[in-house]
């Protein structure tokens, strides 16, 4: 793969690099994305599944959906895209800012990670906020579990529509992006806010914005360089 000259020069002088990632980076591991032709939103309504109202209306259905996704996530491996990002830590000060809840960046070995939309391995009681980690529930737990302390419903520790992002994760991710020399935006449709503000902030602060995606997105217009291709194929090339 031939990269453009300007980008190669930027890489040579860069110290701080941010990878802002979305569902597309995990697609090659076998985790379905949300939008697009094979996206999960095509089959199910987001407001019914990924919202607090949806959960209260049908907690068992929402719980079952997350159990289904946990099973997928448990059984897949990080792909060459995740591993390339982790390996780049040998050469740069790398920060990962991810919208994904799947833990694959950590499993691939990345050390500095901000999780904007939570993590599917954690759960908490909606009533008393006691945390329960994934191991405490069996894979076959179909119905929503209840809290041992107060009997409240237990939900995954992820960010649903209409909910605030964890402040420390958002601020940490945004600050890293603003101080970065290069901000890579990998495998995201860039339509979900406030996460999608982060690459925009990076660019405004002077970072060089590189998009890696199989198709153009709402961000393509702002990017300094758009690389069209699969994350698992493009990212390892950067190591060369
Ligand atoms: C590949 C590839 C390969 C495929 N290689 N690429 C401003 C403007 C408009 C709306 C809003 C706004 N501010 C807030 C809103 C409302 C809302 C929002 O953004 N709505 C828009 C959708 C219209 N935002 C919120 O509600 C947020 N909260 C909030 O604003 O709080 C403040 C507030 C409080 C109270 C009242 C009002 C406001 C919260 C958003 C939470 C999002 N949650 C989810 C679910 C997380 C848990 C779970 O996983 O179940 O997060 S939704 C879902 O979308 C998930 C993702 O992280 C997120 C982003 O999706 P992503 O990662 O971009 O995936 P896709 O599928 O969209 O794209 C995949 C891409 O990969 C594609 O481009 C492919 O081409 C590409 N690709 N294979 C490279 N191999
Ligand atoms: Zn409780």
C-alpha cells in the first residue's frame, strides 16, 4: 500500500498519536457493527434496546441482547488492526479513545485506553449502584438478574442514548486528542455525539486527521487524509 508523502512526513516527526476507534475496527474480529448494510440497527430499533426507557419497558429482552453480544465478544480475538495499534506503543506515545465496549484493545495489549461508551464486562444495580462483574453471571442467564443487596435490576455499564458519557473518560480522551500530532479515526460512522466531537476538537487544535474506513463518512470532509480500506489491513502497514 502506498501512503501519501505528506502523511509519511507527519508520521516521521510525530510523538503523540491518538486512535479514535469505533465498531468497524472490531468487524474483522467477527463483531457486527451498528450501522451499514450488516449493522445491528437494521434489524432492531436502537431506542428499544440501547436506551434506559427501552430497558425499563423490557429488561429481559435488553439483557438477553447484551448476553448474546457478550457471548460473541468472549469467543472472538483481537485482529491485526488492534495488534498494530498496541505495537505502535514501541515507537510513539499512543492513546486509544474508543467507543467500543468490547475490551479488544486491552486484550491486544494497548495500555492507555479511554472508553467513551462503557464496558460490557461491567454491570451495576440501577437502584443502589453496586457493581457486578461479568463473571458473576452465567452465560446462560437469560432473564435480567437482580441485585443481591436491594433487589434492583442489574444493567450493563454502557452508555445508552440520552445518557451522559463518563466525564473522566470523555475529558481524558478529548485532551489526548487535542495534544496529539496525529489523530487516526478508525472504523466509525462518526454520527454519534458527543463522541464524534473528539476528532473535530483534535483537528481544531492542530492535529493531523487521518481517517481509515471502508467507505466515506460524515468526517471524510474534515479529514486531512482518508484511507479507504479495512482497518485490519491498513493499520499493520503503518508499522512498515
Ligand atoms: C470499517 C470496517 C473495517 C466497517 N475497517 N472500517 C448532537 C447532534 C445530534 C444528536 C445528538 C447530539 N448530541 C447528542 C445527541 C443524541 C445522541 C446522538 O448522537 N444521536 C445521533 C445518533 C443522532 N447521543 C446521545 O444520546 C449520547 N448522550 C448524550 O448526548 O448525553 C447528553 C444528553 C443527556 C440527556 C439528554 C440529552 C443529551 C449517548 C450516545 C451513546 C451511544 N451508545 C451506543 C451504544 C453503546 C452500548 C452498546 O454497544 O450497546 O454506542 S450506540 C452505538 O453507536 C454505540 C457505538 O459506540 C456508537 C457509534 O457507532 P460506531 O462505532 O461509529 O459504529 P457504526 O456501526 O455506526 O459504524 C461502523 C463504521 O465502521 C462504518 O463507518 C463502516 O463503514 C466502518 N467499517 N468495517 C474499517 N473492516
Ligand atoms: Zn442494588
